[in-house]
């Protein structure tokens, strides 16, 4: 059996990403009179595994 080869399919996830949107929402802030600022950064998690041999 030949050795398996790892192919990285990583893509940085940033604001404006073509597939996975990233949201940022200010929960509390100094402008509203709060004692601290709180931000929620959210995105949809996505993961997959492919473990199949290629046809030759």
C-alpha cells in the first residue's frame, strides 16, 4: 500500500470570506455607559474529512 499524502485545504477565515461569513457584534460598550466593552465574534463552524483513495 503506498504512503498516504496529506493535502492541506486550509483557507483563512476573515471578514468578507467567500464561503463562511464572519459576524462581529458589540454587546456592551463605553459609548452606551457600560463599564467595559464586550464583543461577540461568530462564524459557522465547518469541518470535513475525506479519506478515500483516488482512482488510478
